[in-house]
C-alpha cells in the first residue's frame, strides 16, 4: 500500500529502501490482498552513492549506484503474466 512504503526503511537497521505501489487508494475501498508495485533494498553504508531513478510506472523501481569505475543502474522490473491478449501484450 502507498502509505506503507516507509516500512522498507524499517526492515533492518542496516538497510534502506525505495519502492512504488500500484494501488490507487483514491478510487475506492481496497478489498482483499494488495497487489502490484516493486521495491529495492540497499545497505545504508552505501546510501551516499545511491540515486533513486524516477519512474512513473509501478512495475519499475530503479537506483543508480556511483562507483569508482562509473555508474551502475539497477532496475527491479515486475513482468506480468502473458494471458495472450492485447492488454498483456501492452503491459
């Protein structure tokens, strides 16, 4: 849930996190198990070398890690099921 993303930073004292939720709580009452979204966890000791990659897609969470050799981009991508329909193809 969007209001629970802060908990990524409370999973472990040595870890920080970033994530995005796919749930739009403004539409209606959410019933059942929350769905969708993605997240990344990283060590707080390297947090000064981390930049969050902005994404408007709830299926993609990313960070840039600056190293002595250059920048590495890590993406966590949630790929949906292929139901062999047009919507699945677009997603």
